[in-house]
C-alpha cells in the first residue's frame, strides 16, 4: 500500500492538530470553547477518530497555522469523510487499535521489532502460530482461532511481495527455548527462522542473548514503524495482555527508537545469531 493510505493520513491529521494546539499553548478546554464544541470533540479530532473539515479549518486558524498547511489538512479531513473501500475483515475480529496498527503495517516500509519470549508473528510457522493463538489467549474464542491464524499468515505475504517490507527483529534468546506447541513444533520454527535469515535479504534477525544482561527494552515488546518518504520512524506500537497502544508523539517515538538502537547494539550479529539458533535447534533433535 502506498504512503497515501487512509490510516496514515488519519494519523497525520490528528498529529498535526495536536502539535499546533500545543504550539499555540492552548488547552483542550479553551479550544472547545472557541470552536463551540465539547472537549470530547477536540479529543476525537486529535486521536484520529473523527474530524469535520470545517472544524479542522477553524482549529488550525485558531492555532495560527500557515494557510498552506490548513488547506492540506482540510483536504485530508474531506478524504476521511468520503466513502471508500469498506473496512478490512479483521475490524470485526481484533481490537480497534490493533486493526489500525494492521492498516499501518501494510503502509510501512520498515518495521523494527523487539520481541522477548516468543517469535514475532511475521516470522511464525503456521503450526507455531496455531499453538500460540489457541494456547490460552483470553481474547480469542476457540471458534475464531482459524480466522486469527489466516490473518497472521496473510500478513507474512508482505515479506515476499514485489515491494517487500523491510523487517528488523531483535528476538530474545528465551524465544528459542519456549516450547510453543512442543519440541517438534519449536524445532521446525527454528529451522524456519534459519531459512528466512538466509533467504530473505529484507529480513534482518538478531538474537539478544541472555548474556547481554539488562537493556532498555527489558520486559517490553514494541515495534517502530517507518513509512515511504521518511528516513525516521514515525509511529510505535506496543501491546500486553489487556491493551494495544499506538503512539505517534515525536519525543515518545524518539525514546523508543533510542531504546531499539541500544538493544540492537547488544544483540548478536548475523553470524552469531544463526549459530545460536542452529545450536538450540540441534539440541531439540536429541
């Protein structure tokens, strides 16, 4: 999907409104009063949930934004209102924030991932993914496991598409030992990692060994997203058992990028990564 994707536009509009309000040193309450609307309306504009073109124009004029930017943002708001393609099927399957992440994942040209104790979904085999999805996730009904599995496998197609996604993954050593689905399933999963590591030049997998000790991402799983036309990450995504977070606040993105860079520096190189995965896979065969 091109950079003109609707999810990215929606996020950019929201980020612009928030940034210019902060630049103007105005509270949400004062903006709501000036625009004759509720504070909830301003919040929804700045979170990407909704934005009426006339209200976008009025808000940016209030903030003192340049006319060129106002015109551009109003066009984005109008585009948001147009009827286009219906929502993807996964919108009625997964949490809304995760669905929005999936839209953005399709638009990104680079993902940088930190994953601690399981293999990242874009690198999972089908049987490993099935074992993980059906292994006790409280938000996945047994009847929906097949749909979740289909969605995960479909996402992997971007790695081998004509314009492949660039993927950099720091994988904790614990993921090489966590027997998701049992020893045989894990063995085949590790063999798959080795094949991807060797065959796909757009995938750079690095293992963070236990010997690396403490690091900035300890206990955390997150992804930074970069989009076509940009040289830096513009979004971060993180999750835990109960919620998903998408964040495009620039200082926050920069903090996560710094954490990622430091973890990447602690991880094994390509040769060391392959050697460790190969050794653990061999142990599973005994």
